[in-house]
């Protein structure tokens, strides 16, 4: 837990900064305004601490316009962690009932349906085709986006694991991992999901838990443990998992340029940059072409930390910019390693650029055929 004095000192420093990082903030790009920037948010927090301004409706809006992408942190010489301060303030706003209506609705949905999409829980992941093969058992935690919105990605994940010789388990009892709630300030309800999931996942007989969604990965490996919810099996992201078996991956042929989009929760928040690139290189025979903004400097897809829920048009604007950046390096395929990023980027793309989640990419290219878009 960060001490209040430290937060006060850091937001004071940031409020007085010449805004060195503003140009990388995706919400500055989207709104073209000084308020939804790292400096703008710190100024709000500083003014509240010194008693010159209360967080009013506009303040709440600015605090919920942050993607918590932590891109500003990579540019900040004094290493001021605006995303964490924003999340802590959101927790206070939720406690005092000042959160936006869309966030309360998100809490109600996840509490009632166990997913943020208002989908039937009984249809979560039992549709996935699994052949009861022999081999080391791996538990695939599907996550809400793959289970309900990116089903090809979920199914390809299972096919791929089976191709590598694993026996795959999924459990119909898994709930939303809690990430959408934890990142938007409702830590209490988020941790109820954690308590349930830990209980359910610990009962499954498997050697490892595999996740494809970096949002799930971050909460399962960090937020759960920090709050005392401990899983009894190691948790791996699909990119790390595949990178451990590079020589077993199906090898294909890519005759067009492939680029990679780093999901914020995988890259800046979990430090995994190389594994998905190694997988693409192995499958393709050539390394992905890098966009100007890559790895620590990658731009967020626009989906993070409730932005799409509250400000869908601005979220899409950010996603469309990321697509433009991929087209700018002549990529014909944009691979990501996150069903949530994939959904956003795919919706902003067109027939000139195909967006794929990593398991889909490996399955499609690894079959020895290039995926044609025209
Ligand atoms: S986050 Fe760091 S670089 Fe950005 S405005 Fe604040 S102090 Fe300056
Ligand atoms: S975390 Fe991302 S969206 Fe939030 S202030 Fe920093 S760069 Fe901007």
C-alpha cells in the first residue's frame, strides 16, 4: 500500500511538471484536452489534497477517462505512477457512491451474471469442443471475452494445446476474474470474484492454469495474491506457455507483413514482451515488423479500465489510431495476445488489415497456409 504522504508528494510534483509525457497519453490523443492527461489528473488530486478543490462531477469524469495503461509511467523521470493513483481514488469514489452510473451497472452485471456482458452464465464455456486426450493436464481459464465474444480464439486455444499434447480442462464454474471491477475501483466486489475463482480453480486437478487474457493474467497473478487469494497452481499466459514449446509449434509461411500489438496488461503491467514475438517468429520464420510505438512504448487499444464502457466513441477513436499505426508499417496482419484488445482492434479494422489473437494466428498460419485477406 502506498502511503498518503507519498501520494501527496508525487501528485504535487506531477501537477508542477511541464507535462513531459502528455504526448503519449491515449486519452489526450482522444480528447485533445488538458484535463484527461496524467498532469490533469494529478492536478485534480493535488488540489483535493491541499483543499482548494473537491472532486466534483467533472473530476469524477476525468478520473474515469484514464485507461490505466501506464504509458505515462514509462516517460516519467520521477516515475510517478498515475494509473495506480487513479485506481486508488476510484476505490474511494466507489466507497462514497460517487462512481459513474456505468460503473455501478458493471458491478450489478458481474454480481448477477458473473460476466460483464449480461450473458447467460450457463452458456459460458461448455460450448468449447474438447477431446479427452491424454497428456499433462492444463486448466484453461477462459475469461469472459473469449467465452462470449471471441469464441474462435477460445476454441483455437484448446485445439492448439491439444496439438501440443496437453489434456485441457475448463470449468463451467469460473466467474469473471474481477479485473473490470478492480480496475474501475470496486475492489470489494472484484475480490468476491477472486474468492470464488480461487475456490473453484484450486479444486481442479491440473498442473497449470493457462489464461489468454492479460487482464485475467494480471489479476490472477497479482491482485489475487496481494489480497490473500492464493491459487495452488502456477498461472501462465498463453504467450509464455507457447514460448516454452517453440520447437513443437506448427510452422507455417507468412508471405505478408505481420505486426504485433502489445496489450498493456501483458507488456507494461506484466513485463511480457518477447514471448509473443518469439512465437510469431517461430511460426512465420520471420520476426514481426514493429510499429513505431512498440513494447514499453506501445499505444493502448482503447479498451482498458472501463473506458469502452463509459466513453465508447473515444475508446474506438484510440483503437482506430492503433490500426492506423499498424497500416503505417504496411502490416497485413495485426496479431495481439489478448481477446479484449483483439475485439476492439478488429472492430476498428477493415479488409486491408486482419486482426488475430495469438492462438488464432498460430492455428491459421501453422496449418501451413497463409491466411489471405483478398
Ligand atoms: S506523469 Fe511524470 S512526466 Fe507526466 S506530467 Fe506527471 S510528472 Fe510529468
Ligand atoms: S495511465 Fe494511460 S490513459 Fe492514464 S494518464 Fe497515463 S498514459 Fe494517460
